[in-house]
C-alpha cells in the first residue's frame, strides 16, 4: 500500500467506528426513554394519574437533558416532535384524560422508536 493512502483509510475507519458507536448509544438512550413510557402507560392504565404525571415529567427531564446530543445526531423534526409530544402527554396525564393521553403516548413511543432506526447503519439509510 502506498504511504498516501493511510491517512484517508484511517479517517474512513474512524468515521465508521463513530457511526457504529452512535447507533449503539442512540439505541441505549431511546430504550431508557421507552422504559419510562411503558411505566407511565401501566400507571395510567391502573388509574394512578399522579404517578403517571411524575413518570412523564421525569422522562421529559431526561429527554431535555439529552436534547443537545439528540439534536446533533438525529433529524431535528424527529427530536422536536418528541419534545412536543412529551408536553402534551404531561398535560393529558394531569387532566387524567385517558383517551387523549394514550393516543399521544403511542405517537411518542413511535417517535422514540424511530430515532435509532433513522441513524442505524444500514444499506437503506446509506442509499
């Protein structure tokens, strides 16, 4: 191999490694947020609205703490949409409005599940 090819090859390897790490990290963060969503759904289903509100507020705080990272590595419309959904879920939980709460919660779940899928290293995402 010629000497001039080492630097570009190292850059490509570093970019590939960073992309793999980002996919794993984004999946880990989304999984943690989804665990809170599952917990809030179970609490709301059993009529524990005060606990549901606390769980959703804690999830929103966690989301907000990660916002800079998520904005940097994912599409802005996806991360902005999830923030708005969190706020609506909290409002519906405070009102104990199960019909709207569960509908918004399902949209939030889909949004959070989509985040790592959009950034996952796959042929479909490359093309």
